C-alpha cells in the first residue's frame, strides 16, 4: 500500500509568520525517517499504511499543541493498494512526458 498525503498545519494565534512553529513539525517528520517533501504551501508525505499517515498528523498536532490555543490543518490523501516511491515516480512520469526536468524549483523571480 502507498499512502500519499499533503498537509499543512499551523497555529492561528501566533501572528503573520509561523515558520518557527511549522519548523518543529518538519523536524519531527525529518527525525521519523519517513519520506517527505517540503513545499511552500505544505508538506507531502508518503507512508506504507494509513495508520502511519494518521500517526504523523497526530504527532504534528501534539508538537503544536503546547504553543497554541488554535491550530488550523488541511489534509489531502491519495491512497493506492500498490506502489512505492510514488512521490518521485509521479514527478518522473511528468518529466518523461515533457522531456524536461523539474528536480529543482523554477526561479520565478531571478535576481
């Protein structure tokens, strides 16, 4: 089984910039050894089971809970009975179709 999910979770009562708090979640995910990709608007994670996915979400909430009275979260799942490394394979599939690499973020605003 492959469970891909994208989520964002952050405190709503800490002002305009919440990277100080979101970085605590990313550190927890990084230390878990689970495959993930940080994006500007959320984090994409791949696990083998739904239980592992839900555990990451639960632990993320537990990381933020001591720092906030209100936490906002969104989660989107793509669950497939077969497959591994789908995070990379989905990108490679598009790269092959377009004969173009998207390994690095495109600099929209070059200096």
